[in-house]
C-alpha cells in the first residue's frame, strides 16, 4: 500500500508541480538581500571607496525621522563594511564626530564582538561607546536598538534591559528593530520562555498601528518556538510543537499583514520570508506557496541562513519543496492549489 501511495504521489507531483510554479519568480531572477533604490547607490559608491552617498542617506533618515529605514540602512552598511571597510575608515577620518559614521562603526563593532569566542567580554568593552551614542541620539531609537542587542549578548540583567527598553520606547514606541531585540531577550533561547515571548509579541502586535511590521512580531515568536534550544537533543528539539496552535495563530496574523502590502513589495520582504518559513514548518503548504508568490524576487538571509546554510539555495529549495508537497496532496485530476492551506504539522 505504501508503494502504491508513493507512485500516486509521484504522479500528482508530475502533473501539478509545473502549474504551481506559475506566478513565482524564476530561480535565476531571485535576489538575495537586494538593496532598495535609496541604499543601492550608497553601496555602489562605498565599493568605490566613496562614503559621501552613505553619509547623505543616513543624514536624510535622521533629519526626516525615518527610523525604520535608518535601522535597515545602518545594518546593511555595517554588513558591507564587515568585508570592505575602507570607505568607512575614510568617512571616520574625514568626519570623526559624524554621528552616522559612529553608529555604523558601532554596529560593525557589535557584530564582530558577537562573533568572538569571548563574546560577553568583548561586548562589555563596547559599553562606554554605546552609552555615549545612545545618550547623544536625541529622538533616534536605532542606537537604543543596538544597545538592546549589546545588552543581551553581554548578559545584562533584567533591570538593565528594562531600563534600555523604556528609553527605546520613549524615542519610538512602535520601532520594529527594538521590538525584535526585546523579543530575542525574552525568548527561551536567552533569558525568557516561549510563553513570555508570545505574550510580549501578541501584546505588541495588538498595540501596533496599521501597516507596522510590529504586527508580524508573533510570527517571530513562532519562529523562536520552532528552534531547538542550545544543547537540546532530538527529543528536546521536538517539544516546541506543543506551541503549534499559538504558532498557527501567529501565522494567521502574519498573513493578514502580508496581504496588506502589494506582492513583490521589498519593504515587508523579510517578514514574508519568515512567514513562509513558519508556514512550511507547520505543513501549511498552500499558504506557504501563496507567501512565496508574494515575496516576488526578494529572498532574505534571515531566516534561511540560520544554521550556516546558503540562504539563497535554501530559499529556492524550500520553495520547490513547497510546490512538490502541495502537488502530492492535490487529487490527480483535481485543481492544483485547491486543498486547504492548514493541513497539520506534517501536512496530513
């Protein structure tokens, strides 16, 4: 019987999988971490050793209080400087007190400290720099997001973290990056639990304004619940499935937010990639396929790079697997994609 089921599944895949590729960006056209039209020229100039476009871009986001864009650009510029930092060194030489150059440098320093075997010690050495940046930042929440990330790795206690969190909220109560930093601290991977992370994420999503990416925060909590805890064996890694109903509710909220944006919009790309990851993990193949369609050409390193994977290859492989699994579950002479999206953790 199992052999017959395997044959039927193969026939279904052969019949339906090509049709399920309709509307998906071809593999060769998918881009990983593609910069938007504002960041791209700054990165091109930085590659040529010219920091001026990056300086102007970050100054614009600071003056216009474009905090979400500012956070993304600081992170991306620091990532670029991680491998090619001559332009940042030049920027620091020309304008040693430029707050934007200092912020990118601090982001880069925190990343390098996180990768050090002596992480906590290296991070603590950066504490004076980060405190000074945050204290001089005015309304800008990005240095406070960086301080929150730093505090988590430096093993800061709850009281210290809460103090930083309160200051971040005073600057921008709905800033997505600060909320993600707080969620990580509250997760079972660090100093909290799955329940604490979900409680925080759901309350934040309830309070968020329409269109805010904070509304996707429960999906991030679901992702954290799906991850095996450090040092956990196979049995322990399987335990987060007990949070399945809460993860599914989070995915439903994420789908509602995703539907509010146009397909192929680069702004919610990371949230959509994360949502697709969670939907696949929950065996919700039809909905995952829809979400892969909404991502358009925009693949993101997170979450696909976690665990040392090649993120683009993993994105494409998971997208292919989603089409194959959906095709296998479609009646041989039925219409591809016509089955219910939520089919249980293993798709049965």
